[in-house]
């Protein structure tokens, strides 16, 4: 009987426990439901969660979108990847999910901090918050998730250092913190992660040496530290300890030194990317031991030497990138014989030389062959036509010669063919028409010749055709453009093409670039060009195009640059040019354009260069052109413009080049030009400008190349302020009516190498300095100085009187017109005396008087004043005697010339006539540099 009561008690306890457990599960589920609803309501976008996430659906929690429950009925997994969620985790109650093992919110629009409360998920083994917008630091408490095996915070905006506590996650095998803004930590605090097989720290801001703890993570199979700022050598321990590595990606850092030979111990390596670093050794031969390599990238380093023969062991290699180094030597044939799995071969930007081996034809799987910018020579092997899978072929910038092999026509999958900058010759083969996949064909800068094959018109996918700088001739195939419905870029410049452009060249209106300058094209432009609204750059200069320019072009909103110079276009400029709002350069010089400049050109806010030289334009410069605030070059020379130069030109503050020469501008030179302080070349020559040269032009201190005001009607003196133009190289003021002296301040203009003052009325000495010795002074009779065609300047000057009562009296001046260095004052009366003459007592020679307009004195006064012609009073000697300075009692200062002959009869008839003529001329001449001669 006693057994039954005990049994009853046990049953009762069991029922109670089951009821209690059921109550706890129900209570826990209810808490999870409420927490999820609370978080959902905090999100700004959660539409994919509707309608299942609702309190009226609480009995079906385990069927809610993204929710997985355990057998006990509590939430064990939350997977809301790619659910278009937008908001934060601030309202997510982590403590409500004690049994959560997997939490995946990847690829959403979540932002804000990763809450430290995530540490409450003590059973969590999988956490993926990748590809969101989380920011701030990684909480160190994440290291408390002891069960965590998979952690991805990839592609967020996290900052700060990587917390060393993350290495407390001893069960973790997958750790991805790539694509954030994380910084280096103290790596010495990091522990070894024995189970780690995948580690990604790429695309961060790590700036230190190689993180040391990584070398001891011996189960690593994938290591990616690319796109950081890591420095120094890669430790030997990486290659010795990490023998399981299959992917080693260290690209785009600052690692340097040698590539260690121990790299050969990574026998499982499939992908090795050391590109864009500073490794400066040769390729170690031991790399050939990594025979499982399928991807090898060493591009963008400082590696040198030839390719080791051991690389032939890499028979599984499919992608090989060695570009942008200093590798040299020949590309040996046996490489190609063993690399038959190659899909991409990139050896560009090195120093490889020799021929391209014919064995290259064995690479039947090759998609990309880039050998450009080496010094390869010889011909292109015809076997290249065997590369039927080739998509990109670039052999440009080498020294290849010979013809383009016709077998290239077999490359029907090729989309890019670049052979420019070689020495290729001969015509383009007809087979080019078979390459229907071609998008880009660039053969520029070779020696190719002949006419273009008609088959080029069959390249219906062609977008870019570049043939410039060759020897092509003849007409462009008439149907070019008819089938090329995607043609965007066409360049035929610098050849000998002739005839008209194909009428359907721009048939699809997709044309963006048309550069065909320096040929012999004739006739009008294709009508379709007017409707090419995508035009960006047009160069037609140096041809013989004709027709009405107003009909050739329309509104081109993307047009940036157009040059039509040196053709035979006629008609007037259309106002539609003002609608080309992105135009920076408009160059139509050297045509037959007539009419006025349309004011609409002033609507071009981006215009930097406007060149309308050498046309037949008339009228005044529209004031609207002064709105072109970014203009730095304005050239309107050799037209028929009239009126004054607008004073509002002051608004063109960025102007560097101004050429208005060869027009009919009148009025004065506007002083406002001085406000165009960036000017380095100014040409106003061959106009009808008058008035004085504004002194303000001297403030154009950046004027360097040219100041040309020649062939005008300028008057007045040359402003001394122009001497401030210290960097000016060419100055031309010729053929004006300028007077006065050339300012001495010009001596400081030492950069001048071309100077022209000719045909003015300038006087006085020229400035000092070598530049002025070479200048042109023709037609300025009053100039003197040390230059060809000029007389030397006099080195003497008259003595100034100390009082207004003192007078300068010239008795005699003998100055030759070939340039003596002083002026002599000559006594008007020459006394010829001889000591053997018999003196009359009635006529004392010392009382012989002479007078003139300035006063009277005796010979005895002259003898006394010079102390009987003492040498200390001698101031010069000439052909007929010596000149003495005498101060007379009346404070008159005279110069006396004493004949050297003992008797006037000793003077030859010729010399006497010369002497008398000189006296007569000096008596009559009136000049400011010659003192009046008394008679």
C-alpha cells in the first residue's frame, strides 16, 4: 500500500516539471517574439519581414521570415541576408536570444555601431554583418564569443584598431575584416589562432610591418592582406610555417626586399599575388617548385633580370602577370611550349627584347596577350593567327617591323587590336574585314601605306579607329560608317588621305572624336556631322575642306575642343556656337569666314581659347566676349575689325595671350589692359591706334613672350615704366611717331632677345646692355650709342655756369661728324703769327681784338688766361692743332684752338678748304648738342 503514495508523488512531480518546462519555453518564445517585433519597428525599412513578423502571429514564430528554431522551439538562427533592411542594431535585444547560434544580416543597409551587447550571444558560432554601413570601432567584447567559428565584418565603414581580444576566438576558422578603414594594432598582443584557415584584412589602413602572429597560424589556406600600407620584407617564417597556403595575396602594399627563395616550400600554392609592391630582386628559381600555381602576379615591382628557366614547370599556370618591372632578356620559345593553359599573359612595360617566338601559336586558350612597351623586334609571327580565343592583343610601343600578317584575320573573337608605335609597313590586309568582333583598332604611328581596304566597312562592332601618323593615301572607303553603327572615335590625322569624307561616316550619330587634321581632304563635311550631339573633340585643321560653316555644325552640348584652322570654309559664324556650353577651345583661323562675330559666343562659360585669325570678319568686338571670364587666349588678327579696343577687356582677368594685329582698330590703347595681369603676349601691331603708350602697360610684369605695338600711329615718349617688364623677350615699337629718348630703365630688361625701335623719331643715347647692341634703330637719326648704324655718343658736356650772369661764349668748335668724343669751342678769329715776323710798333699783336655777338676780348687776354698755352689748360687735340680752355676777365669761358702749323701757308689747299667748310657748317648749324660758333 505504501508504494502507491510514492508513485503518485513522483507522477505529480514529473507533471509539474513538464508544466514548468513548457511554461519556460513559452515564456522564452514570447520574449523573443516581442524583441524581434521591437527591433523591426525601429527599422526605417523592413518590408520583406511583413506580414509574417507580427504579434498576431506569435504561435508561428518559427515560420517567421528568416527565423529558424531549435527543437525546443526557441530561436537558434536568424538569417536576414539581402532583406533590404535599413536601420541600426541599437534596439536589438541580444540578451533575449541565449540559444542563438547563427546571426546573418549581410548585404543590407544597416548602419551605426555594432553593439557591445553582441557578447551576450554566448552560443553564437556564426556572425556575418558584411556589406552594410556599420561604423565606429569593433567592440573588444566580441572576443568573448568563445564558440564563434565564423566572423565576417567585411565591407563596412569600421574604423580604429583591430582589438587584440579577437584572437581569444580560439575556435574561429574564418575571419574577414576586409574593406573597412581599420588601422594597425600592437601585433605582439595577438595570440595564435590554431584553427584559422581564412584570414582577410585587405582594403584597410594597416600601416606596419607584417603582422607577426600570422606566421604561426599554420592551418591558413587563404591569406589576403592586399591594399594596405604594410612595409618591410615578408618574413621567412611565412614561407616555412604556412605550408598549407593555397592563396597568398599581398598586392598593393609597400613590401620590399627580395622575394625569398623559401617561397618554393609553398607547394600547395595556387594563387600568388605580390603585385604593386617594392620587391627589388630577380624571380627566385625556386618559384618553379610551386607547380600548382594557376595565378602568378608580380606586376608593378622593381624586379629585374631574365625569367628563370624553372618557370617552365608551371604547367598549370593560366594567368601570368609580370608587367611594369625591369625584366629583360628574350622571351624564350620553351616557355610557350609549357604554358599551354595560359588564358592571360601580361609582360608589358618591361625591357624584353628579341623576336616574338612563333611558338606563341601554341597558346590556344589565350584570351589576353599584352606585350606592349618593350623593345621587341622582328616581324609579327603569322602563327599568332592560331590564337582563336584571343580577345585582347596589344603589341604597341615596340620595334616590330614588316607587314601585318593576313592570318590575323582568323582572330574572329578579337575585340582590341593595338599595334601602334612600331615600324610596321605595307598595307592593311584585306582579311581585316573578317575580324567582326573588333571594337578598337589602333595602328597609329607606323609606316603603313596604301589605301584602306574596303573590307574595313564590314567591322560592324567597331567603336575606335586610329590610323594617324602613317603614310596612307587615297580616299577613305565610301561605305565606312554605313555598317559601323557604333563608331565613336575616328583618327586619320597626319597621312596623305584625299577626297571627301565618307557621307555616312557619322551615320549612327554616335561620333565623339574626329581628328583628321593634316591631310588633303576636300569638299564639304558630311551632313550627318551636324546631328552628332555627342561630339567631344574635333580636329580638321590643315586640309582643304570647303562649304558654308554655318551648315556644317549644329548644337553640340558635349563639344570640348574644335579646330577648323587652315581650310577654305566660308559663310558666317552661327549663333548656335553659343549653345556648345562645354566648349573650351574654338579655333577657326585661316579660313574665309565673313560677317560679324556673333554676340552668342559670349555665352560660352568654359571657353579658354578663341582663335579667329586670318579671316574676313568685320565690325567691332562684341562686348559680350568680355563675359568669357576663363578665356586665356584671344586671337583676332588679320581680319577687318574696326572701332576701338573695348575698355571692358579688363574683365578678362585670366587672359594670357592677346593678338589683335592686322586689323583697323583705332583710338588709343586702353590703359585698362594693365589689369589683365596674366598676359604673357600682347600684339596690337598693324592697326590705326593713336595717342601715347599707356605707362600702365609696365605693370604687366608677367609679359614674357611679346609686346608688339608696331605699325600704328602712336606718339609721345616711351614710358619709362615699361622697363619693369623684366622677363620680356621680344619688344617691337617700330613704325610709329614716338619721340624722345629710349628710357634708361630699359637697361634692366635683360631677357630681351628681339628689339625693334625702327622708323620713329627717337633721340639720345640707347640703353646699356647687350640686348640693345643688337636692336634695330633704323630711321631714328637722333639716336647714338654702341650699336650697328649709330654714331657713338659724345663723352664731354658743357660746364654749367654758377651764376645767371655768367655766359658761355663759344669762340670756335671743330667737331667732325664721324663722332669725336668732345665738343670744342673755337675762337672765331684765328691768329696766325710767326716769331720771325717784324712787328710794327703801331700794331701790337697782343692787342689784336676779336668780337662777336657775345662780347669782345684781346689775344693777350687769351695768352694770359692759358699761361701762354700751357699744357695744363689743354682739353683736346685734333687734326689742325690743340684746344685750350680759357677763363676771361669777364668770367667768360671759351675754348681756343691753336693751329699746329707755323704759318697758315703751310696748310694744304685741301685741308684749308676742309677746315673752312667745317667752320662754315658749324657757324650755320642749329642743334641742341652743338654750341653756337661765333663769327
